């Protein structure tokens, strides 16, 4: 984005106005939706426009599941997303994705364990 330092819009050059308007239109039409994990997984394993023998069945299953989700037959929420269903394994429960090995309680407001009556009496 280009910062505009003009006090009056009428003083701005026509070329700059057109550039700014194009930027505004581009931002309005572009989607801010994050890229799904399964799309990134498939792109990372794509070599010369094809998958190897190991990833080809998983990529096919991902394609099938994405079509089923688009049709609305199943819903994928949280840790049960398309990639998890296609791989058949869940993520490690103690690691937060893309946060360099941090634990969930370091990022999310999870309640601390309270002391029981037996612990307080000691």
C-alpha cells in the first residue's frame, strides 16, 4: 500500500489516483482466506507436476475428501481436517502447529489445575 500525504484529493496527480484506485480494487477482490494445510501438503510433495508412488494415494484421497467437504456431506473442524483424515493420523496433541514446539497452554487460556482438598491438608 502507498501512504497518501496529500491534504486535498483534488491536488493528487491523476496517475497516482489511478494506481491507488487499482490497489483498492485489488484488495477488495483478493481473498484473505488462509491457505488450507492439505493444499500446502500437496504442493510441497509435487515434483515435476506429478506425485511419487508413496504420495499419490494420499493426494487422491485428499482430492476425494475435499470434494465431499465442498458438497457438505462432512465437516472438517479443528484437528479433524482434510489432511488428518487423508493421512489417517492425528497431530501430536502437545504441539501447536507452526509455533516451534510450544505447548497449547502457552498460547491458549487453559485453566490451571486446582489443588484438591487432600493436597491442601498436607
